[in-house]
C-alpha cells in the first residue's frame, strides 16, 4: 500500500474518530470520492488500535480506574468508584456489541455502506445533535454518571452502526439530551469509546489475523502510529473546544457534507 494512501487513511481515521463527524463515514467515502482502492481490514484494525491507544493515553487516569474496577467486577464486587465506572462502561457497550455482531454476521453492515445512507445520517443526526446541544440543560457532570444513563447512552451509541452517524457524535447527543455539560458529555463519549473500539478491533481482527503477511503487518504498524498521533491531537482540540464553544461548528460541517452527498447520490 502506498505511503501517502496509508497516511491519508490513518490521519483521516485518527482525526474523525473522536470528532462528532463520523470516522466510518469518511473512510467509506474516501474510495468513492478519490478513486483509491479500499484500504482493507488489516488497516482498519490497525487504525482502530492507534485510536484506542490515543484515548487510553489521554484519559489514562479514568482508563486505569476502569481497569482496576473491571478486576473488581470479575471478582463479583461493585463496592468502589472504580468498579462502578467499569460496570457503567460495560453496560453502555452491550447494545452496540450485540447489534454490531448481528449486522456483521448477516452482512447488513456492508449493505449500509452507501453514499445515500451516509448523507442522510450526516444530515439527520447532525441536526439532532444541534437540537439537544441548544436546548438541553447543562447541569450534570461525568462524576455523577449512573447505570440508567449508561444504559440509555449505550442505546444511543448503537445508532452509530449506521455509517455517517458518528459514534462520538451520537453518544455526545445522548449525554446532552440527559443534561450533561458539554465537556462532560464529550468525556463520557470518549470513555465509552474504549471498550467499543476494543470490541470492534477484536471483531475485525478475528477475520484478518490468519491472512496477514509481513507487508500487511508493516503497513498496519505504520497506520497505527499515524492514527495514534492524529487521534491524540484531535482529542486535545476536541476537549479544549468543548469547554469554550457549542457543537454547532461540527453540525454545520455535517449538514453541508450531508447535503452535498445527497446531491451526489440523487443526481
């Protein structure tokens, strides 16, 4: 795989994974709009690993707390903040894992990979994000996350399996609908991405481990590094902006792109 193509895919994934603009939608659009060949599942797994490393590093304290809490859960104990955080993350991940497995096994995930679907998802879910961000109160904080809210946000997150929806965007939308402050909504969405990206990477990785060769492994390693660096930068920008401005700039981008894609699809 050419280096420029590898760099383009990795940076695009790294930047868009955590911004509410849909990484999967952009990656699906890339070959449609540029004529480049599809990067394949080896690179998909690699860039997922890179973005996973970035979010774990950025939220290392919370990630470590969740890991400690997971150990407590495995021993049947939910008697600490760490264990409760881990339980919330597990609960929030269940819907997307179940629905994702169903779509993958039935082949429906491929059927959704179209410019038309991405265009409508960009437009509709962008407007939904704008509505809740504009009208929902900002009174809850991430430290007061509850099991009920984790379950509800998990259902919102499952909608991200529709290409163009944006995993971070739809979970931020769910958090804002529940009244979380913008920065806290973004933080919860990012923490929810850790088990979700891990589950997605395992699902994709199971299909490519056997067929991977030395060249594919080299390309994957480079892609993971590029995705890690770009995702870390995107996270830093995202969290800083969440403290200062609304999510409207992302919505404007989504609406413009969505309309443009629908124009292409129906022309």
